[in-house]
C-alpha cells in the first residue's frame, strides 16, 4: 500500500469522511438538526441552569450517538424487527461503551436505584402530618390518563400511549421504566420530553396557577404542620410498601426502592448507607442513565412526526396534571372552609422539590408573608407515590411488570 492509499484510507476512516460518504443532503440536515437540539439542551442546562444534572448527561449521550463513526451505541442489539428478545451475550461481544451502560436501562436497574436515592433525600413528614395530601397527588395524575387517551386517538398503540401518558407524572425515572418496558423505541423522545418539562416547571406552571386561582385563594395562610414522631417516620415507608404492593404489585420496584431509601434516612442507624444513596450512588446512576437515554435519540429515531406528537402530548399531560392538582386542592379548600391554599395543588406532580418551590414563590407573590413550602411538599411527595402507582397500573394493564 503506497502513501497515497494510506492517506486516503485514513481520511475515509475519519468521522468527517464517513459523514460525507454515507449521508445524502436530507440526512445531513437531520444531523444538523440534532446538533442544534443538543446545543439547545446544553444552553438550557449550563446558561439557564434548568436541571443541569439531568440535561447535560442526556445532551452528551445525544451528541455521542449522532457523531459519525463512534459506534458507541447500537439500538438494534436491544430491539430488532423479528421481535426476538435481546441477548446480553451479543451485547458484550458486539456492543460499544454506551451499549454496556444501556443494559442498566433495559433491565430497569437505573430507575430503581435512582428511586432509592430520591427516597433517601425525601422528607415524607408533611405528608404524614396531613395524609389527605395523597388526594392531591392522585388528582395530579389526571394528565397521565388524558394524554394516554389522546395518544390512542392519534394512532399510537396502547403500549406507546401508556408510555407517552406517564410524562404527565413529571417523573423521569418512572417514564423511563414504563417506556423501556412498553415502547423502548420511543425512549429517547419520551425521556427528553419528560426531563425538559421538569426543567421548565417554573415557566409552565405559574400561568395555570394564576388562571385557576384567585388572589384571595393564593393569599390563604396555612397553619404550621404538626410535629411527626420518629416512630411515624419509620412505620410510614414500611406500611406504604406493603399497602401499595398488595394493591398494585407492578409498582413494587419503584415504591419498594423509594421507601427503602427513605427508611435508610429515617431509621437513624444507617446514616452511611443513606448518605451513599443520596450522594455518590444517585450521582453515578444519573450520569449513566442520562448518557444511555440520550444515546437512544439518534437522528433516524428522533426526527419523526411521532416525536412532535410526543412532545405535544407530553406538554398537554403535564399541564392537565398541574390543573388536576390545583382543582383537587380547590375542592379541598371548599370542603375545609377555606383552610387550604389551592396553590399547593400544582405541587402534586412528581418533580421534587421544584414544584413545591414554585408553589411557595407564587404564594409569596400574593402575600410576601405567606410560607407554603412545607405544605406544598406534602402533595409533592404524594405525587412521587402517585406517579409510581400510575406506572404500576399501566404496566399491570399491559401485562408487563
């Protein structure tokens, strides 16, 4: 082989060479569009500081999978046209780096581990002190089932519609667990939609909070919550795990891990494990999960008409879930004779603690001396439980656990 052939072979092996050789004009535009989306996600994460711990790994995964010649992720190893189950041995033999990381998504390990970390950093005391906040968490799941119905009308299969609907729960790990089971080919679009809307909560929720409440309602001051004993804190995660699993066994992986993490935090004898769960472990798993999920958003898989439908339905689900929580809180306010500020209803979605903070901010805009944060945390953590139960119901209906 002479020098000229060596140089040509090298040039052909570069990413630029492969890009030029394998892509037509339309394909080039697709990849340029994907790079633009990646830039937008990096901008939102770094400049605007919207959920940077989530969006930066996802954007990195999207970038890696759309760079020519990297061969780091192969979706065909996990999903094929024949419908045959994926083979972990084949992944080990033929896969790239991200293929190995994606095994944690495919097996459902990452979402469950993240729920352990979430449980370890979550204080359920506001919910224990006022269990009726569970009703608000349930009301805030309305968008899940409305979006499910909408997706069916747009021609999605029941499994795909269920995966799209769960975006309304505003819980990324839950959306990933449901989607990887029921509609893995939609994972990139659904995960990006779910995490993007979670990041944009401070922009999405306030207009609907103001639309559905009066200034008088937003100014309602709520009394301080009662003190919750250590015994109650310990019994709560054990009791919730048992009750929810008896009713919806398919929710056990998420609820069980969430409550296990919380038990590590409140029992008082596993401080090291609790710190590991909500610091080192959840950070590592978030990196792996974000890169893996982002890598599923290749240009061919992501730039489709169905992605636009998913983004639109996801936003609809999120908005309706917010409104469902607000309306439930308004009804409870009427029943209690004006003792509940309806603003805490918007916190019934599962985005902890951002949704609760938005309730606090809007309450203080109406009355600077109003402090709703702890009250809003009740529906907020109830929303975490609610979204996990909704996911379990959908998985149970479609025969997948």
